[in-house]
C-alpha cells in the first residue's frame, strides 16, 4: 500500500465536509485525518454529471472554544495547537505563519468539523487588499485581521506562507475564489 496523507473514504456525520459542525468527535482516531474529494463544477456552481470537476481536500479539526471571532464561510484558519488539531480564526494565537486552511462553514467554537486545505475555495479578504484579487493569480496570504486573507501582486515577495493564488475577482462581500494549497507541515 503506498503512503498517502488522505483517508478514502472518511466518515462525515452530516454527509458534507463543508457543513460538518459536531459537538462531539464520534471517532477520535479520525481527528487530523485528511480526505480528498472530486466535486462537480466550480465552487457554488454545480454542473451536469460528466462535465467539469473540482478536486478538493479537507482536514478534520476541532475549533478553539476561546476564539473571539467565530468561524464563517471563507475564514482563514490558523493553528492554535497543531499537535491537537485545534484551530482558531486568530492570527496571533501562534503567529500569522501558522496557517491551517480555510473554513467553508460556520463551525461553532469548540465543535468539530473540516477545514479546506486544497482546491478551489471561497476566501474572505480584508476590505482593502494590498493587491486586488483577479484571475491573474496574485499571491493570497494570511492578513493580520482575524479570519481574513490579503492578496499580493504576482512577483511580490510574500512575507508569510501562501494560502494559494487568486483565481477570480473579489465580489461585493470581499470574497474571491482562490486556488488553495496550504503547505503540509505535519
């Protein structure tokens, strides 16, 4: 059996990795586990079977019960305790460089769920990003604002680990699609 960092398949009580929000971990051995999936269509735009697919990966985590900004769709997740797979929306818990992934739903603080670590994802940006996210592929990095990302022009020096690259323009809600690729630091 080849070595792989994903579990195929992985138990998800509600049936949707982007909606899991559970008060207890039914299978503690799954905490920290990762799963790769293939979903039809781009984010938020399902297409007919056999057409385009979006490949994504998720990690099973617990949210920090003491965080002051609750997770929401597109919020950046930072490690509060990486060994315990505990995440927060606070960039200052262990530092801005300790990016874990992105929340794709509003997980209750102290509950269990999944964060996205690979694939097309909706990301919430600061109100005035350093460079406007576009399909040209600007670097997406964590910001100093709880739960939000920033964008740098392609070719700019990133001072923090990249979340990925911009894959679309920012909408009025300060969200944009990003090709997410969070570094594997196990």
